[in-house]
C-alpha cells in the first residue's frame, strides 16, 4: 500500500528561513517540545492540499481533500479528483476505497499504520525517541520539527512537522526514491468533537472486496 505509506507526504521541506536568525533546540529538548505538541492533539479536522514534487523540484501532482483524526489510530482521509480515494480506520480495521477501481481493500489498522507519520499524529509519541533523531528550529512564530529515522527505519528520509501558534499546519516527508510530498492543512481545527460514525466505512454495493487480514492469517 505504497500510497498510504507516502500519504503523509514525501518531502524534504525546502527551508525558506535564514538559519542565522532561527532558534534551534538541542535534541532532548526538541523531543520534549514535539511530544508536548503531539500529545495535546487529541483530535484534528482539516481540509488539505497535498503536493507531490519530483527529484527536480517540479510539482507532478496536486490533490485536495479532507482529514479527520482522533486518537488512538482513528482517522478519515478523503481525496478528490483527479485521484479520488477514501481511507478510513476505526482503530482496528482500515478500509481503502478506490472508486475508480471499484475496489475496497481491508487491512489490520495497527499493522498497516506502522512506521507512518500518521502513527505519530495518532498517539505514538513514545516511539519518537526510539525511532527518530529530532531537531527543532523556530523563526517568526513558525516551529519546525525535523525527524530523521534511525538506522533500519529508512522507508523515508525525513519527516517535518510544522506548527504555527501551536496549531499543526503542515506535514511533509522526503521518501527514499527522491520524491517530496507536502501536505498543507488549510483549515485545521484542533480537538473538535467527532462522531464515531466518521471512523466507520460501509462498503458500497457491487464493489470488489480484498480482505488482506485473511491472507495474512492464511500465510
């Protein structure tokens, strides 16, 4: 499920600030600061714009959509044309619905979300110190946290979380094949009250269903 693993975006964020004017934090302090910010996010609702950029710095795809997230591991992700897709997790089951393919793939949520940036947003703060080297830089009220995976975790090269006035406004990631993805949160609302129904998915009629959970058990 390569789309989901890069879903939280490929990119080594092109830093536009002057490092001479930025305030940097030592690694231990950066971890504590990021952990505090992520721990404060119990739920999140936002529209977003996801931009994929090739190795030459050229945008190759722009997708708009909506994201709703609630700890632990519950989220709703929906993208519009030209690549409509809906990904829903209730914490146990994860559905990936591709209407163009008339197909739904069902996964074990915990296994599928492992080693993805969305796991960090979903409450796995304690994995930060064990799995990532963390640096922080701040300028003009914008805080950026740079996460580089430890050895053996190299599915992507770097994740960047960007906060403005304690609100998460951007997540970005640089993947292992040289592409960058940037997800800008356009209308972020922190800790809204969300209906449980948001994190359930009803499979449409006449749709092919592939249950990866059964295949794993069979193996």
